[in-house]
């Protein structure tokens, strides 16, 4: 029975990993396309610029001023916009996935219920609590309880070996569950560093334009100078802002995963200790 549950859990995890991989491979190019479209048709709309000419300065008032100003950031801006969209999309996806993995109720209360059921030797009741709780903690506990029930019936096996079997079941179940929680976190972590680097590239290109304007013979071209500085600062702001958000979200999600892992460890320890106490 425990082996059947493990096979079913492995198949479920494999399916989830496949969906996560498809989601990433589909979302990244889509965000890139949307970023380019926003830059070209929304921010670059003629109405955002004086005289309805994108070569002119942005209009002085309203949302068009902000959109036109960002558009003046140059061709690095659509890449940064795409990274912002990726950051938002993957953060929402991880928020929903990890929230589902936490289960329907409080993890600490769930662990207490499992401990109470085992103290009453009500293994079936503990399994029903897992079915009601759902999520990663409940999945690991359910698989462990099935192994617990199986080991109770093997009275000819030494107690130490049965305890080791239960501990091994916990480790294998955790190995199946945790990779699904960490999936796509690498994308968010990458946003934190790549956004800054791409923003730095845009800043450098903008400063090159600004110094080129200063280097012209005679009086400097003030329009070209302002355009270059604007491009440099806009790229810097977008990149640093997206990097800060990505760093915060990554830390939030890793903290949630650590809390799930701690709940699993606590529940697993309780099950092993209860089994040892009742069978020695």
C-alpha cells in the first residue's frame, strides 16, 4: 500500500514538474513579446510626445508624460519591461503553488492532530486528517503513516529496522515533494542579478550618448545630452526596481518553503518517536 502511494505521488510530482517546465518555456518568450509590444505601441504612441512625433520630448502632463519618458530610455527598456513581467508572472505562480502546498489549515495545528491520533493509536484517523489537510506536509505524512501501519504488522522484524524503514520513507517522500516547491525559483533569483546587469548596460549606452553630445564641436547638443542622460537614468531605475522586487520575492518564497520543511521534520520526528515508544 505504501509503495502504491509512493508511485502515485511520484507520478503526480512528475506531472507537476512537466507543467512547470511548460509554463516556464511558454511564459518567458510571451513576456518578451508583450514587453516589446508595450514599448512600441503603448509607450511609443505618438500622443505621448509633443507634436505627435516620437522624436520630440514627451508631453508635459498626464500619463503620456510618464510613458513617453520611459520610452526615451531606448532599446534596452523593452528587455527590462519583459523582465518585470516575468518577475510578476513567476511570483504569482510560485505564490499559488506554495500556498497550495501549505495545505488547507495551519501546519502546526495539523501536526498536533496527527500526534494526538497516534497517541490514541488511531492510524486511520491520522490518515483521514492528512486527506483533509492536503498539501506537501500532508502528502509526506500520509505516505509515512502508511509505512507506519505496515511496520506495525511486521512484528518479526527488529524494532530498529522498522524505525529505519519509517525514517527512509520520510526522506523519500520529502525528496519527491520539495523539488516541486523550488521549481521556477531559479527564474526569480536570476531576475535579481540579470535586471541589474541589463540596467547597467542601458546606463552605459545612455552615458555614451550623453558624452557624445558633449564632445560635438561648438556648443553641445542639449537635446542629445538630455536624451542620453534620460536613457541612462530610466534604465537604471527599471533595473534596480525589478532587482529589488525579485530579491524580496525570492526570500519570501524560500522562507515559506523552509517553514514547510520544518513542519515536515517536526511531524516526521513525532511519528518516529511515537512508533519507537509503542514498540519497544
